[in-house]
């Protein structure tokens, strides 16, 4: 019995190895797929649908780089959105890219609690990944530019020791990746591991970092220098699952 | 596959929704027997929401309490008690969740609050930004 198990296990390993060899020979220069993912966090979640066109690179074509388009729907209940910028007021330094390592100017950070946020962000995305084995693939992706539409929601702004009702906050319309608090709008990004379960299907597990931005319409935060701020951002960390359909 | 997808969507939606209705059990917080009534008013609702009862702001040696007596309200999600400058809650102090839709209730008022500035007690559905009822303090 034990030998049977070993034999069957060896067969699988061998079959996998053979498959890898064949796959490497047959690998095309591009990899196109559709991706449907869902994530969940505390009182919030997302559903994202994307099309990705990757180019395979490297001697064994294990690396992939590409572009895509992604629709992300974010929904939540009573989520805190904090002052989204300008970066000169929220961060200790504002050098692009390095800004992600900067400290927070907490005295300028106020909170807009959006009661029922719901946004749909459609963005162009950058994608990259690596084939660890023929079936196991890991990578990252990030939204770069796009637009957002969604649901207006009442909100509560806590600013300078007062609490005010914003009857109609709305999603920021334009999205642009500029790093850190320079970013505009709603942007999705993922770290993921994907496993191919059938010829055309893979399943994936993902860790998501998503920015969602709302703007006030009737009231604003007044910064100490007099700047009126109407942009507030929720930074959400979620985990989730997805399914990928590989296009020929 | 489609069933699996539908189940996943339903799970995500259910997990993200919270049902937060106020208790309907009649409560009877102890009466504040000493102290001075700084202001009081009567609750009224609108065509869609029935709210009634009396509210008082009582100062007992510097400890301020907002008290509801014979209070009754239509139930709803996420009902809060606000001490506000106007009936639109444009600027307010959140006294917390409405304890119950009926009974005698006390809400402690902490910090320095100018009652002549905050003249309204509101029963406010925070999640949907809807006023259920209000009492003007006089």
C-alpha cells in the first residue's frame, strides 16, 4: 500500500515535471486572462473584475509584465476617512515615492466617517508576476489612472473639536497613482498567489490594499494655515479569494 | 461555478452589512432627584416618525445629565441622541446610541457645553442621515 502511494506520488511529480517541460515549450509570449476577486475586511469589502494582458519575459519566460483594466466596487458601513491631502499638510516630507516613508502631521488629520460608502473605480492597472512552478504563480498589481463613480452618503466630520453632519459626501471622480498622499481618488492594489486548477482556470488568494476617496460638498476641514480641505481617504487592508479565466 | 460565485457575493454582502436596530425594551433610568433644570423641551416627530416625551438638561453640582421622560420613538437603524445647534445636526455633540425606543432615560453630558448654543436634542439616524424627532430646549 505504501509503495502504491509513493508510486502514485512519483507519477504525479513526474507528470507535473513533464507538463512543465511541455508548457515551457508551448508558452506563448503573452498571457491574457480575466480575473474576478472578492475581498473582505472589517465592515467593508470589494469585488473586482479585471482584464490583464501580460508579456512573458526572461529566458524561461517565468516573469510576466503587463497592463490591464480593472473595475473595483468598494462597499462599507461607517468607515473612517482621514484627511487626504494636500501632502504638504499631511506628511513630514513630500518627495515623490519616498513620501511613503514620511511621518504623519497628526495635527492636520481630521476624520470624515462616511456612513454608507459605495464606489465603483475603473482604472488602468500595472501587473507583474513570477511562475514559481508551472501551476503556481505569484505577483502584484496596482491601479494607475482612471475614474470613479458611486453613491453619495451622509457623513460625520470631526474637525477642530467639533462634530458636524455632512449630508452629502460623494466619491472623488478622478484617480491617479502618484505615490503616498500625492495619490488622487480610489486605487486598488493586490499581492496574490495563484494556482492553476484546470486548463483555463486558476484560483487565487490575495492581500489587498485599496484607497477610497470621498469629498465633502457642504462643509470643509479648515487647516491651521487656512487651507480648506474637502478630500478624505480610507486606506483598507483586506484579504480575499479570486478566480482567473485564461484566454487563449 | 456560477453557484459558487453567487454564494461568494452573497457572503461578502452579508458580512459587510450590519443590522443595528435600537432596543424596544422599556427602560427606566433612575430619576435625577437633585439639581437644577437648565432647560427642557418636548419631543415631536414628523409624518414618518412618531417621537414624543419630555427632555430636560439637569445640572447636579456640575454633573450635567440629559434626561428623557415618558419617551417614545419609532424604531430605526443606528439611532443616536445628539445635542445640536440646529435641527439639521450641522454641528452637534453625540450623546451616544439611543438606549431604547421607550421609557425614562439618562444621558451623561461631559465637558463644557454651552446650553444656550446647543438648543436641540435630536433623535438622529446616523447611518442614513435622517432626523426622527427633535426637542427644542428652552
